[in-house]
């Protein structure tokens, strides 16, 4: 008996998602097209039609390439296009303000539109080049003192090198990874932590890029999963980091001791683990802190800043997070702020609990960072 292939089920949600995706993509490309090639600029006849074809082709190519999830080459092109068009879209809207001011000032077309187009093209190219440079360079070191009132003086001055959001991916950054590790080792930190989103892809796919992490030279090295690990076999990443000499804090803790003084480093799975289907993975702060004393100061590794509410309830002293990338490409941080309580830096959330949110070392998607520089953070813990 012949069998028939099962067709993908078309749902209302899928139709709505597709329509929204196409609408957003069309706007992202149409707005800068009109800014650069407005009819009022009266460019020679072939210019506007040819530009329209190029922009439409780029929009279609970006969508098609995004569907090729197993191709690093497709990812590199589509992600660059996304970053480029986002920059073009934002700065077109900004130069539209100048366009209006010139119109009010009596500057006529086609000169007005041509002036804006030339200025806009220069800005787009400059910001794109700057963004790629900022994304691809080895992160600068950001130093931050954190006073923890309950910290025993024996731990005063303890240094913690914070790495997060390395996002090893379609662009091979093995050399970048080695440079980052050299920068970390140059800090002479007591503790190194990687606060998740180590890569986009499985541990086998990104092995070359991740392997230099095994050369981080600190007495203690702790790692937790981020949401991106749960898109590509989180347990595989835990296994690899363990082989590289990192202690995976999989809803567990480690106690550092200096004489009678104690300092707890605890870590939890990312909150997306709860619905990932990965066996044995789910964010569980109570489990991570089980067996600690109420008098122990606690440094908690939690990938997303949104976990700070649970940290406050549990009496955690300091939470270390990443995830936000500081917004990565300005002004995207305004959208990040809708989901997360903090975008970057040190913040206080109760009399006891503080949060440090790193902008991260790498980038996700577009290989660009605009006004959101990457960082390796060196925290120095201070007793009050």
C-alpha cells in the first residue's frame, strides 16, 4: 500500500508569524531605500529602479539564507545583511529629522534629498565598519570593585574574571578566542567564570573555537549554561567544559575556604532549560544553594539578569549575569530593557543583593557592536 508524505501543518500562528516577518523585513529595507534613493532626489533614470531591484533582492536573499540553518556560509551572509540593514534603518530615521529641518529652513529638492542621501550613505558605511571592528576585536577589560558587606576580610581583594556570551559561531574566531584567553590570563585573577551562551552550535561544531578556554589560568574556573546552549545540546557543552578543566555549576555550588572564612560560588541552569527537553536540566536555585549556611556570602552565576528576583528572595549577595550584550547594536538596548531589568553594569536590588550584568565578550547574529562595546570584566570583591 502506497504511503503519502505528511505535509507541514499550516496554523494561524505560523501564518501570523510569516506575515509579521515579511512586513518587518520589507520596512527594514524600504525605509533606507527611500532615504538613499528618494524620487525627490531626481537621480538619473536607471539609478532608482536598479537600486530597488538590489534592495528587494537583498531582502529576499536574507530571508532565504536564514532558512538554511545548517549552513555557516548562509548564516554569515544573512546575519551581516541583518546588521547592515538595521543600521541603515535606524540612521535613515535619524537623518529624516535633518531632512525635515532643511525643508523648514527652505532648502529645496533635489539638493535637499541628494545631500541627505550622501550624508546617510557615509554614516551607514562608517557605522557598519566601526560596528564590525568593535565586534571582532579582543574585548577590553572593564574593572569594577564590588563591596559585599558579609564578605569575610580573608576574601577581601579576591578577583573574579567574568567571561560571558562568547557565542562561537559561523565565523571561525579561534584566533580571537586565543587572544581573549591571553587577556584573561594577563589579569592574574583568582577565579574565572563563564556565565553562559558559549556558542551557537554544538560542542563538536565549535570545538576549535572553544578549546582555548582550557588554557585559562586561574585557581578556580566555573561555568554555567546560557539559553543558547539549550538550542544545541547543553549537556555536550557541559561535558566539553569539564574536559577543558572548568567546573560546571549545574544547579550546584562550590565553597571557597580561607581558614575559617567561606565564600560560596553557586550556579543555575538557564531558565530556558525548563522547557528544552534536555534530560536533567532546569533552573533550580534552591537545589544550587542546598547545604550552604545562611551566614555564607553567595556569588550566584545566572545567565539572565531576570533571575535577580529569585536571587533577592534567596538572600544572594552578588549575581553575575550576561545575556543582554549591552544591546549590541544601538538603539536595540531599549528593546532589551523591555525583557530584562538591567542592560549592563553594577546595580543594587535589595539591601543585600547586587547584580553585575556583563555586556559579553562576543556577539550574536550580526558581527557588529555599535555603542555597546564587548568586555572582559575583572571584579574585585571588597569586604565592608
